[in-house]
C-alpha cells in the first residue's frame, strides 16, 4: 500500500486527535506571533550583521556615550523675540523630564560665545600670536609717526591679518548674534523665507529602545501643549523633525500598513479561493491549515529571532500568499476527484498521492530560495530567509497533516461538493489552453522575440543595478511638506551643516586629541574631502596655553589706551571684544561651559574622549555614493591604534550597501543552485522513468525563460535593487519554479494527454497559486515605505514572468514538438 494511502487512512481514523493537536499548536504559535509583532524595529541598524564593525561600534558608542539621537523642535510663525521667549520657557519644562529621558536641550549658544570671546586668541598658535603682535606693533608705530616720517607704502594690514588668522574660528563668535539657534529658512511657497528657531532635544536612552523614543515624543508634545503656543502669539507654530519624529512616523506607518496589508491579503486570497473553487467551503478547507502553519511559523520566529525589522515586517502577507499554493493545488485536485463522483476517502487518497511530490518540490524549492538567504550575514536577509523558509516548510506540512482529517470530518457531516458539479475550468485557463493548442508556433516565436528584447534590458539593468538614492527607501509621508524630513532640511540650513555626527571614541583625552589631530590634518590636506567640522576636546581646549599668556599680555598692552583708533569703529569693537582680560588663566575641559562640555562627555562622566566628525556641507547624506565615499575616507585615515570605535547612521548606511553588494549575489547564486539540484533530484528520484531528466530540463528551461523575462521587465521599468527588494531575486527562483513543476508533473501523471489538456486541467490551479502569491506581494504596494513598495513591485514582475513562461512559453514549445512528432508518425 502506498505511503500516501496509509497516511490518509490513518488521518481518517485519528482525525479528531490530529485536529486538536493542530489547534493546540496554532494557539501556542498565536501567542508567539502576537509577541513577535509587538516588537517591531524599523531602525536600519537592525538589518546589519550582529558582528559587523558598524553594529559592534554602534553598541560601544551607545553604551559609553549614549548616542546623539535627537528630537528637533522647530518654532516658527512669530517674530524672533516671541520665538526666543517660548524657547526659554519650553527648555525649562523639558529639563524637568524624567531621569534618563533627556540628556540635554540645546538651543542657545550665548554661554559658549561669552566663554570663548575672551579666550579666542588662545586658539592661535604661538607663531600666529607673534605675527599678530608684531603686525599690531608695527601698525601702532606707523599710525603714531608723523606723515613725514612714515615708511613708504601702505600701512601694515592688521585687518587682513586678523581676518586670515580667524579663519574657521570666526563662526565661533559670529554665527548666532542673538545667542539662539535662529535663522531664515525656505518656507512653503516658492521664494518664501520664514524665521525659525531650532531646539535639539537629545535622547537620554538607547536610540534602539522604541519605548524610550515614544516616551520622549510624548513628553515633548505634552510640554508644548502645556505652554499653549497660541498664548504667546496667534501665529506661533511648533513642528518636529529629527530622529525621534522620523522613527515614530516610520514605525507607526509600518504598523498601520501591516494591518491593512494583512487584511487585504486575507480578504483577497479568500475571495480568489472561493471564486475559483465555486464554493465558500474551500476557504476554511484551505485556509485553516495554512493559518495554523503561519501561526506556528511566527511563533518559532519569536523564539528564534524575537522581533521584526523593516525587512521581515510584511512576511506574514508573503508567507500566506506563497504558502497557500500547496493547499490550493492539493485541494483543487481533491475537488476534481469528488466532482468526478469519487467517494471522499478515495478522492483524498488520489489527491494526496498525485500532488504530494509536485507540491513538496515546489515548497522545498521556495524553502531553498529562502534558506539561501541564511548564507548571508546581513540580518535584513538572513532573518527574512529563516522565517520564510520555516513558513514554506510548515505550509506544506500543515496542509498534508490537517487537510485530510479536516475535510474527511467535514464530509461526514455534510458534502463539500454538489453531486454532478463539473470541475472548475476558469476562462483564463481555457484561453491559455486554446492559445497553446491552436497557435503554438506563434506563441514560441513571440516568446523568442520577448526573450531577445529582455536580454537588452537585462544588460542595461546590470550596468547600474543598485539604488543609491536613500530618499527612495524612506516613508513617502516622511518627505511630504511639513513632515519630519522636510523640516530636517531646514534645520540643517539653520546650522549650515548636517547635524548627525560620526562619533569616534578615544581611550582618554590624549588619545582623543591625537585622533582629532589626524582627522584635521587629513581634512586640510584633502581637496574635496567628505569630512566637515571636527568637534573634540582639541577644538575646545587649546594646548600650550601657559606659553601663550606672555604674548597675549603684550597684544593687550598694544591695544590699550586707544591705540586701536586707526581701525574702523566696527572692527575696533570686534577686536576689543576678544582681547584677553588681565587675569586670563589657562583652562581645561572641566572649566568648559556645560553646553560645550556635555558634547564630549561620556555617560560615566569622563570628559574629552568622544571626537565628533560631521559630514561636509557639500555632501548629500541621502546619496549612497557620497555615504560610501565618506565611510571609505574616514576608515582609511590612520588612527593612533587599531579598532578605534566609530559609529553613525551614515556608517550603518554604508555597511548596508556593502552587505547588499557582497551578500546579495551569493544568496542569488546559491538559490539558483539549490533549486536546480532539487528539481533534478525530485524528478530524477521521485519517479524513475526515461523522461525524468528531460522533464526536469523542461522545468528548468521554463524557469530560465521566466527569470530572463523578469530581468527584462525590471530593466524596462528602471527599477533598482535595494536592501529589501534584492530578496526578490533569490526567492523568484524557488517560487517561480512552482508553476512549471505542477504543469510538468500533471503531464507525467497523465502521459497520454496533450500538454494543452494538462494546462486546461492544471493551469487554473497554477494561475490561482500565482494570483495568491501576487496578492501577498501586492499588499506591499499599499505601504508608504518606498523600499517595501519596490519589493512588492519587483516580486510581482517575477511572478508574472515565471507564470507566463510556465503557461505559455513552455506548453507552446512542447505542443509544437507534439505536432512535429504527430506529423512524422503520419
């Protein structure tokens, strides 16, 4: 007795025990599923390999420094005085935040300006101070001499020397004349300028702790509401940008899209099943085993992974859309046998016996494609592969474990099929069979033309396959007018620079100074560098202060008693403002104003070890090529010692791109090799016959054509591969082979039938499998995250291409061969 028959009869005898066991497993899986979906982490760092340099350095920096994640609070719509008054009051409330929630509130520069105004000359070198002293002395002497005794030529250029020596230091005192982070930024209308004041509220906790991020957002909104901006001015408005606002928007949008996508998939798949099978009873018969398998899949994912990231968040829709293919083929065959008048037990034995190999091959092929992603270190890939591979295996297992007892129990209480009802032959299937039967040569010729065109598009696509525009990976709503991304651009404009630094950590202050010195030396010696300002203890506390004090006293003496009257009033006041006081003494990091000291202070209170490197203002931080250049340039600078921790979102971006470039092709080739091997084994060993390897060859040829068309469609649509949609390449091999496998398997089981008749009987179920898979992918098209949309679109193109190859190109070629053999026989 065949194994399939023995299993069906066992399932019939133990049907209630099996159903109770399945329900218990599903209930346990549901608990894990709820917990898994309750921990959604959209941060990009969650995609990196856990042992990658970026991930390890990010953990080190976060532990020692706490990170520099911020909420940007932007005040606008009123006059500058009102904005400043509201900012002072809001800062007072924000500083009363619960312990550990807010590191600091940054919105004023006057304390730093006042501190440095009398100490700015300490930042000049001794040589520069001597040059300034000598030039000032010469100019004073020149001015004091009578016109007749003055040397020929122009007077010593003190003004030009001061301007030259001040260099980058001039912004230290002149950038914020009012003492607040206030500036003019672009408004909502073309050419409009608005006055805006930026407040940076630094997150006290781990940026990866979403609960902390939410708590800070709630606290800020509560503080703003408590002050009531309209009491200050009817036109005063408050907006938010920065990491906190963007992270919450991305998280909430992902969660909301997830709910809608899941509902869409469930409803659309259920409708497709009912319409195709012409009975609503098909929905629970196919859906309940799939639902149990899906719950167990995500319950195991909770145990093995523990959370979802932006890549795995929509796997529920995808697992349902792909995993249901097993039940569709299996149950469609059962209904076909029942509609031919066979008894339930006999029909079930036939359905299991004649579908298990094809569905197992297809499920394993999909599983192999998912499992190929486990070969990568990139968590965005390997966690997707782990969950997807488990899902495909359990979809097959639960379909064949629970469908027989479920259906046979149901049949004892009421028939699933009306007596004498004809098998389902959808119009689409009849049309495909007609094309294959009547126009095989034309179909083959058209397939060849499409393939040639696809080659051209694939070549074009392969020249520049990766997406480097990171704005195309963000949530669409984050970039809309008035959204966090829109305000982030204006905050950057206020500061004239990008606000997110890369943090390098020294062992002590001396180590940090050496790191900063090397960074500055490289930056000054490298034209077109991607490195901008370097903020460190070296930039805040100059060295050799005691040796400079005699020179400073000499400069001050030269400027006393009105000796600067030769300067224009505005320049004289500026120079007098920076003259050192008579009692000037050297200062260290401990004497810095808290507004400055906290930037270079670790969580445990150590001061001076962090070095902050900002990207150059000319750099586009959302351009992947610029980000890669920044990461490569920074990491190429020789450090005082190996392994200096350096972390930022840009380094994470760079490593994500590098991981895709390295891991993506490997997973794709492994997927292809695995699918080819599996098909050869399944057809060669599953049922030995002379045509076994030839049948396997036809399946693989169909897959090859489908993948070629897939690449051509992607190239024609100008799609680019990113951190998420790259997955569509390896899984297309495993899922796309499903359709040709089922068509060829039906031909193997009924060798006397023409290929057109095989398409007529099996093509409907195959098309329905593809439709449900595309429903799963298309659910991503309702998302607002552009990376998810691109994945859904690319995966849909793969489905369309592989289905067309399996139902049109392959059967047409085989039908043409049949006709040629028939002609030779005559």
